[in-house]
C-alpha cells in the first residue's frame, strides 16, 4: 500500500536546503500541501534570506504541487504562530509538523562559549517546542496530528565537540516521549528521526567519498513512515546511506541493594550485573521505573 498524503497539510522547518528540502519535496510529491519554512541563515544561524525557501516552493509548484514559503525563525514564538496561521488561512488545517531547523556551533566543551551553547539549544529544542506549541491546539481540535523531531546520533550516543548540539538533540527525544503520551487520545503521534546525511550542516564532518554515499534523499523513507496516517508513535528511527535502524532507551533488570550502611559497596560490587542488558525493557513511560523498583522492594519484605 503506497503512503499517500493527499489532503494533508505539512509544515517543514529548515526546508530551504539539505534534509528539509528533501522532506518538503517528498511530501509534496505524495500529495501534501507544504509550508516551506526557512530563515535562510548561515550554518551557524547568522543572517537571513527568503531565497532558499522560495526556490523550494517554485520547485514544488513546477512539479504540480502546492506550497507556500515562510521565513520565520523558529526561535520567535510569535513568528511561528503567524506561520501556523498562514497555513490555516491558506488550507484550513495542519496535519504534519517536521521539526528540522537547526544550526551548529561546534567546539570542545572547554573552549565553547555559553552563548553558543544556549543558542544551539534555543534553535533545536525551543524551536521545536515553539512549533509544537503553535500546532498543538489545531491537532487536538481536529483529532489528528503527526509530529517528527529531528534528533541525532550526537545526542543519542555523543560526539566530540558537540556538547551543545548533543544536549539539544537528546532533549528532543525527551520531548517526544511525553508529547506522544499526551497526544495519544487525540491521535497525535510523535516520533524522532536520527539522520546521517551529507548536507551543509555535516559536510565538514565526513570525507568526500563518504559524502557521496550519504545522500539526504536516503533519509526520506523514514520520515514518510514516521508521519504517515498509520505511523507508529514514540519511535526513534536512525537512517542513512540506505539503511534504517531503531534506537531505544532501555532499562536493565538491575538489582536490589537495600538500605544498609554498605549499600554503596553493594552497588559497586554488583555494578556489572546491574548493567547487564539481558532481559532489559523499554519502559512504556517514566512511571515504569518506579513500579519496577517498588515491586522489587515489596518482594524483599
């Protein structure tokens, strides 16, 4: 069964180039009406230009699709609200939000200015929060919504020189976890995508031969599945170079160490067993941890 977006309205942030452009083109090709949002700034977030977003809109229109351009900065909630209103005024609904906008300010933590840490958090994390907040009332009202966060292996697993970016990208997973729970009764499904792709953001991270293998278009199938009508929810997919993987935040079975004076020593002695991944679970919510611990504690009394 083909994945079809006819009649759906999508907002894609950071869609003037790279992954965002690929997302916007793919959604439009499969029938979605698309708001192409892009501030048009440099990789570090400086400057602004509407040219990139307008070019993607023209590309979509030339292929027979429907699209409008928007130059809002995702860090400006009032501008984000206006962008969402623009979509509502034009098409009367918003079904899909792709949080893709981002910047890089890479440096080792020792050399990083706090302003560069805060700005990266503001664009990636608060930018996604602003967009989610602006579309949430619409999606709850229409009892339908698909939201995709763009996370990263740098957040899930760490990457030298990207403490700001990694912190922001992992925070988006935490946002996904709770929004998926709160949105469930309204059929709002929230997922995350960790892409590996050669774009303006990553061109300095990979040698040329690898860049050729990491085409942004390779990430698109995962995006389409994560925002489709029958999408999963609370799912993290990793994608790159034609491969797709799933990432999970798990909890091991652990061990009960009690409250004795030697509890720290008990923990130190059993740490390897506590970290043993055999029988680990993916908790349904944060409550699962407390339930697991209380159940074990009760069994000891």
